[in-house]
């Protein structure tokens, strides 16, 4: 029975093939025994993964490719996201003779039990993906301390701590947003150390840091509140301080709209708090923005102007404006 690409990837993730190979290459019989599946079915699956570029075969056996090692194995892998793929019967390739010997009246045997990922596992995988993207896009070695403002339960901060052991991270958010942090920390065996501090990101003093991290701003607050938060971060930033924006403008189809919202009220946003609070109560426009071709250069120029007004003159932007790193000039 052939193994199709979506089935092979999903079956390998459910069996945790890539995690089983973290310690090094294994021959097919040993790997099948470790996974608890028939050797013939395991070989078909392993060969399919090799053809997809997820595994390599050497005299010592099968081993993870660089792609699989980076994204499909370990604590911050994308395995929970892959498991959400709607692929038909990924375990079919592994049933082999067992399926043919099953009594006709009974269900076909499943060698891979269904394992729907929890919402926290989904968020954990996304955080790991963002953290990898950040570390391969920007050099953060000059920063010693970082504060994720509005970082919730600390998924992104933990993922960054594992990848950047020299960076001391702190999460600053409302107590309700950090609910369950102790339980998650208990599950984090060997994870990077992250400090948590409760407070109102719009009212309380922000913790001191060399680098401030803000993520998913368009998804969480109206544009007027986003601008207010950016001004608060700018006020707390010292010369040489950095500002990292993650998922800066939201989904691609809505980036132009998000950018326009951020830029449309510039210096007028300096009205006093009571005016600001009244504006925050306004209901956001519910009309969905039409997907349109974007002028990335114009969008990046607009973001640079916005950050320059806040004192962040040095801006690096990843393609698509998903990640931006800005810095204040050192005195």
C-alpha cells in the first residue's frame, strides 16, 4: 500500500518518529521496536519520510534531516500543528497484515491512537515557530534582558529562553492573562528560566529591559490602544534599547488596513487620558477588509516613520513585515 505525503507526515508525527531519532540514527528494526509498530509498515513510512526530505538514510540507519530536526523534533516542535491536518487515516500504511486478519465485523485496527492536540500545545508550537524565526532573522546577542509586554503565560518568552540562554526574559501582563503559569512551569522540564510580573500594561510602570517584545498587537487591541502601548514602551526605553514586534501587522490580507489604523491618528493621539479612554470605547469597524495586493515598500516606510516618531530610528524588517526589530540610538 503506498504512503501519500500528508499521511506519511501525520503518521510520523503521531508516532513521534522524529523525537525517537533525537539521539541519533537507528536501523529500521530498532526504530520499529521503539515505536511499537510492525517493521514492514515502519519501513514504508520511513522510506516515505526519506523521499519527502524529512529523514536521511545512512549505514547506521535512519536519522532526522536538518528540516525535521529544526521543526518536527524536540520540545518546541511543530508536531501539535501537524496533528491538526485533516489527513485521511495516516496509520493505514502501518496496519499491514493486521488489517487483513481483523474480523470483518470489527473496526480496522489503529496502531496510532488519535491524539488531538490541546489548545496549549497548539500555542506552544506557534511560539516555538516564532522564536525560531526571530533568532534566525535577527542578532539579539547585544541584549542582556528582555521584557515581553503582554506576554500572557510566557510561551514565546520560554521558547526564546531555550534558544537564547544568555538572554534573561521577563513577562509583564495582567494576572488573569498569566493564569496557569505555575502549572505550565511544572511541565517545562529543562526549559529556559522566565520571570513573571503582574501589572497593567496600560497603567503600571513597565519593567526595565534592554529589549521590549510586543506580539500580535492588531489581534489584541484597537489601533488607538496599540499606539498608546507603543508610546509607553518608547517612554520606558533608554538609549540603545530595542523593540521587537512579532506578528506586527497581523494577517497578510489585513496588513494595509492595520497599518493605516496605526498611522491615521498621529500627533492627535497626544490628547489627555480621558479623551483616550473615550476613544478606546468606540466599537471597531466590523467590515472585513478586501484582500488586495500590498505595496510592501510603502508599508515598511510607513512603519519606519511611525517608529521614528517614537524615537526608534534603526529598523530591521523581515519580509512581509511579520517581524520588526527597532532600536534607539545609543547616546
